[in-house]
C-alpha cells in the first residue's frame, strides 16, 4: 500500500530537506525570487537561523567560512541576477579552498526562461567552472532527490561548492513527495599495499618531510596524523593557510609554506628526498609558483594523499598516489609500525630552531609595529581563539608571527580573495559563540565587505576586528615597486576613520598609532561586549614582514640597471 505524504509547497519541501540534512544556519540577502522559501523558513525559524547579510558577497563568504569551520556545508541563499553574481566571490573561494557549501539561487519563473527576463541568468554556464555541480530544479517533486545529491556532492571526494537554482513559481507548486534521508559521507581508505609501500619509502629516506593541507580534515584526523609524525620523528609543515592542522607550538612543526616562505624551510623542501603530502592540492602558493618540485615528476620521491582521485597526478606525478579521506589515512598512518628515524631525527630540532627564529618579531618602520602587535597577541589569545583574515601583505605578518593552536583556529582564503576577513569572522562567531574571534583586514580589504560589521552588530557577534591601515593596496604596491619602481599609480587609498565607522554602527572603535597603545585598546574591546574595530595606522615602509618599501625599490632599480 502506497504511503501518503502531506501536500506541501516546493518551498516547504526545500526547507524540510535542509532541516533533515542538519542545516542550522543560512546566510543570505532576501529577494523577491524566493519569497516562498523565506515564508517556509518563518515556520522553521526556531530550528534554522537565517542570518541577514548586507551584500551577497559577504553572505557567500560567511557560508564558505561556516563550511570550513564546521565541516558541514555552509548554506547561502541569494536572489537571481545581481544577487547571484555578487555571491560568486564566495563560491570561487569555496572551490579553491575545497570547502563544502551550497548556494541556493532564486530564479525567474519557468514560463519566462530564455527570454532574458528580469535578472535572468543561465547559472549552469555562469557557475560551471566555480562549482562541483550546478542544477536547476524544474519539478518540485524532485527537490528531495536533488537536494540530497547537492549535499553528497558538496561533501564527498574533494569537498566544494554546489549551486541549486530554484524557479520562483516552482517554489509555490504544491506536491506530494517523500522526504530524503540525511546525507552520509563516503571516504576512501588507503589499501594495505599502499601503506606498506609508504613505510618502505620512509625507511629508505634520509630527509623526509610531511606537508599537511587541503579540506576534509577532522579533529581526530589531526590527532592521528600528529601521532604518526611523532612516532617517526617527522618534520611537519603545512600548506598555504592551513597552519591550524597542527599546533604550531609542537616540537615537530617547522613552519608553513606559502607566500614569503621562511628561506631555510624553502631550502629544506628542495633538499628533501621524500615528500609526504597529505591533503593539499600542491597548488601555486604552496609550491612557490610550482618551483619547489620539478614538473611533472618531482626530483624527490613523493607520496600524495588526496580524497579526490582526480587531483592525483593532476600537476605532479607522485611516486605513490593514495586516494583516501584524511581521517582514514591518518588512522592508518598512526597504526603503521614506526621506522628507524636516526638518519633525520636530529635535523628536526634544527628545522624547529629555524622556525622559532623566524617568528621572533622583527622591528618594523613606524610607530605602530604590526610584527610586535601580532607577537603580543600570540601570548595573549586563548588556545581556542579563531583568527580570520582576508588577503593582503598584512596577512603575512599574522601568518608569520602568530602560532595557530590547533584544528579550526584559522580561517583564511587560500585563493587570495580580499574582503574575507570581516564576513568570515561573523560566521565563525555565529558558529562558535563561546570562542573568541579576532579578525584581521587591510584598509583596502576591509572596505570590500566592511558593511558586514553591521551584520555582526545585528546578530550580536562580538568580534575584535583589526584594520591595518597603510593607505594603499599594499600587495599590488609591492609588485608595482618590484616590476615598475618609482612609477606608482592606482594603488593609493584615502581612508576613513575606521574607529568612527565602528561607532556609527553602534559598535566600539579604537585608534592605535603607537605599538604601546595596542594592548590596552584590545583589552577594552574584549571587555566592552560588542563588535569592535581597532584601527592601526602603520607606516607604508613596512610593506612586508621581510623588506621595507625603500629597500624593495632599491633592489628593483639595481636589478633593472643590470
């Protein structure tokens, strides 16, 4: 006998599926194209929180950060046309950062498609290269099936973003349909033969190195991979902006790979004879512009572990490719019998000493020294703090001088996308309200999504936002001085009073022009119990943590003469 199902609108079916799949939070900007879904959310307002954002770019960044932090797909809901195009920045971040997320887009009514109706876009074409899958649901009876597929696609293999397009008239159709069950994550595991080969390669090595990175990690997997490193006395480094996969205070941690890598670490990578890369894609930033390893076959023997078979051999031909989930590989690695590490054991302490020397704050030009400020925060912030940042040279100070304590204490875009610092912090505080959240942005970076400070105020997300103001797009100015010295054009910024900006939104604002004033300003922000901005005015000379603007220009001019 057939089971009867209650008659529901497509919108009600949609929201019911989100709830079944464990959705607790949706980030979005309302639009008339999905009013029916907003109405269905009203009925579920006690079980699914709708975080109202000020711009779809901020909303999609929040969904990406939420997915990165929780391991569950971050959900973003936007309207058609302009809303969907604004949301693209978070989707690109989610794709390159391997973050599970689902973008729901309200669409024009089905009867008006292919007429270039008001705000109509073909999202399969628009998002084809920025998403794992794009679908448009034409029949409300297929919502349970296609939402289930969306969740499974976002999470399985290499995690990433999925786009689900929802015609507005489909959302109002009434249908009788069965619900899907909650998603289940499927992960591959390494074969016994793979682990045996790994052990053989490690036993024959004289200078191995372990690189951790990518998506799909869990706290347990981090504990297991650390045990593997400890048992085999392996030096551990992390891919670009994946520093939180191991406590940076651990004796085996020897630094991170990425932009401005510590020179001794870069040298060790090239001199190693075995690379065990667990999780990273080994992209451009992590490999120093694809220069650390020969293409396509590295000079070093390489073990490359990744959850997606498509990523194995995509750039580098590994000696041993292993298609496995992070937790499954880490558990197998932990269980592996340790090898004799006498050939390299003593070298780990030397590499660790080089790392510790590198994170000692180096005096910077100007009265407000960002290196010293980050160094102070490194001693002040709790172990479970979440530190977020966008993109820009200021972030290099954070990555160099702050030690991330452990799993999911870092939120930063590996795709180098500006404007991420503010919305990612809002998402982090909403996802983990009991944890301290500190967010870094440059002056240019902040104003790309600074309006989401009002979202923090509206939703009670008490975050300390640090704005590093040097009056320019610093990263581009750095490249400009390197390639076209003395011809500065298009990189200068005239900035507002960011502390006053905070107060305008009923937040708290502080201005810091001297290093000695930062600690007290920070403590006032923590104590006041509302979103706060600390406006740090830094000297343009402090262009990076390793070189001044004048010295960079001097080197560039000298190079051009030769």
